[in-house]
């Protein structure tokens, strides 16, 4: 299998999806979803990326970020997945936690960014977990979460 190289495009927004292995659903438990959200915000505060949106589903994570300070999307995902795997293992989950690969797409323009962000945030609605995206507690569609999106829409 050919391994595709990932390239850093300065200032680009990346939509990323990564999945938990072996049909496990740790994020059905609010404590685990809260911990992952805290981790996402810790790396944002550290300056690794600007956060445009996220959704923590029971078995996968969607992120939309703009890497900062020449940090690559691969490095961002490695940091998040490694730290979260260590935490979940300490809570009793058997390793490995995440599938090794993740999927990413660069947003080409504002229209694409908004369409993909909407798709991402509607995921809990499509899965019939909530009636409105803003009701889902572990999504940037819920107004309790601050993002950097307004700066990118001006």
C-alpha cells in the first residue's frame, strides 16, 4: 500500500476524522467526551491550532483546525490521539485505542469550509442522537464551546 504524504499548507483549514478501533464507543460516556474536549482545548490554548469546529461522536472525532506555528496536521493528530489513548488506557480500555490512520481534507474556500462544518455538526442529528445540532453537548454547534471560526469568516 502506498503511503500518501501530508503537506502543511500555511493558513489552510483542515477537516479531520479519526476513529476508535474495534467497534468500541467510549464517548457514549459523558466523562470521556468531556475529557477529550478538554484535551482539544488545551492544545488550542497552547497555540498548536485555531479551532474552527469539532464533534465528538461515540466512536469517532471530527475536527476542523488551522495549524499554527508550522505544526503539521499529522503532529496535531498524533498529540491528541496519543494523549487521549493514554488517558483511556488508564481508565481500563485495552489498547490499541485509535486506528492508526486519519482522514483529512483541506478546505479550499469559505463556502466549502461552511458546508463541511455544517455536515460535521449535523452528524449527531443524522444519527438521531438529538433533534438540533446545537443540542448535542460535545459539538462546537453547542454555544457553550468557543471557537476561532468568527475570525476566519470576516
